[in-house]
C-alpha cells in the first residue's frame, strides 16, 4: 500500500517519505486494520517503487486492506493531517519552556536567567525590537531553512552535529511551525522567553571563546562586554551602550559588510533561537505524551 498511518504523529504518511527506520519509532500501521507495517523499496525499477507491507498476512487480507486504503478520500487525509499537526503544535507551544529548560546550558531552572534579563530595561527594549523585526521579516519556509542551514553549518565547522530522533525534514518542519506561532501576536511571551534563552546562549558561547583560548574575531570581545554589561545596567546606561553598538561597524570576517555591532548581536541571538528550535526534543516529548494517553 502507498499510505501508512503514524500512531505517534496522528498523520497519514506517504510511503515515499518514510525511511525504513521510521516505521517502528513513528509507530506506522496500516490505516485499515491498524496492524504494524514495514517499508519496502524496489530500487531495481526506474525511479524506485515505495510501498508499505504487513509483517505477516494472507494475500487476501493484504489485498482487502489495499483496497480500503486506496479508497480513502484525499480530502479526508489532508483534513486529518492538518488537525493533527495543529494539535501537536499547540502541545509543543505549551511545553516549549520545559523543553528549553533541558538545555545543558542551565545547571538548574532557567528562571533565574529569565528574571535577570527581564529586569533589564535596555534588554527589554532590544527584545521588543527583535520581536517586531521578526514579524516584519515574515520568514518563508525557505528563509527559515536557510537559517537552519547556517546553524548546522556552524555546528559542522566545530565538529558537531544535531542529534534528533525525528528525521531532519520532520524536525525542521516542526521548528518552522513553532517559529510562525512565536512571531504571531499571541506568541509574543514565548518569543521573549526564547529571545532570553538565545541571549544567554550567545553570552555563554562568547565567554567560552574568551576564556577558552579560542581565536576571537575583531569585535567579538567588545560584543561580549556590551551584552554582559546590559544585564545589570540602568536604563540610561544600557540605552547608551545600545546607541554605541549601533554606531560601531564591524564588517567581515566577523560580520556582513556594513553591519554594526548591534546588528551582529541581534543576528547572533536569532541564530541561537533558530538553533534552539531545531534541536528541541519534539519526538521524546510527543512519545512521552502518547504513553500517558
């Protein structure tokens, strides 16, 4: 059969987009009889033929399921998939903060860092500008994919890579759905939470580079000092620092041609926010929820 159903995702899946190793963790079953199925790919055919098969069943049983599955209206499948996707997204948004809190950057709860950054009037101004900029940019899926590629390329340059249970395409699709919700009017509080996380992550990265003997780019140390000072600065002092950052050009190789220190800092925070979204353990969270129901 050409279509399977994922008990974990709550979606109908085309055989072409399923990898052999996906069937078990995604709990892919026959949409008709709900028996487990496995992926078969006949590569000797031109272009390859992809289909799903029952583990053990009489031919008449297999044929009966094939007929019932092929008769499923495409409109019904699309509607069910959209409903399931919306429900998953709402659940992920509810537990976003819990997922972020599991980041190794925190020794305990991220609440202390969040409270500290929320008290800074200058960082609050930056956070608002960042949110409004993101809404104005209105990233398409291709824009987001480009940002993800920049993040994964950055990891690769450090000899690291993302470890996620979902396939990369699924992980990226969920992250983009999350991003679109965060930049909506109702998603602002979660956006601000993720901004703070990106701010802390960037500060930690710059601090490691500073004390770890890593070669630093021109402007990197100054950006670290400015961002660190904003945390406890008064509103007047903090806004003065932001003004100075807005008038300092850094440029290549540390930043794009003509970019200011402030623009680079905001860009790097966005970089860390995208990185957080693409790395969150969506599969583990969804699986834990499925086991409770």
